[in-house]
């Protein structure tokens, strides 16, 4: 019985962890709210991405920087997780020029 329960739990956990895809959006900040960042990508599309308190803002060499440096117009690379391009949560925002 323990083996069946353990196997079922392992399958559920593996399925839940792999449900998110990784996305990388390169562009500039179009709008910024406390919990959302809009990025106009280099292909012209604008993506609204959840910007959580746990999202890390980094500069060159992935060194953590103050979130206050993030402004509209700033060039960024956003690393995000989600089901598709319309349901994204940023886990890292990299400032390109800092």
C-alpha cells in the first residue's frame, strides 16, 4: 500500500512541477505597477507579466540591484514561468544597461 501511495504522490508532484514553461522576454519596460510589469518586446508585442515581491531584479553579471532602478523605458530581459505567453510570472528581471 505504501508503494502505491508513494508512486501516486510522485506522479502528482512531477506533473505539477513540469506544468510551467520558462519564457525569456527581451525588450523595454512599457509600464510598471507594484504587482505587474509590461514589457514591449523586440518583436513589437507587449506582455503583461506578474511582478511579485519575490521577483529578483539584477544588473550585469546577475548581481542583485535595488528594484527602484527599474523604470519605464529601461531595457530589460525578463525570465518568467507560465503556461503560455498570457499567464506569466517573472522570477528575474535583468537590467541590460546597468
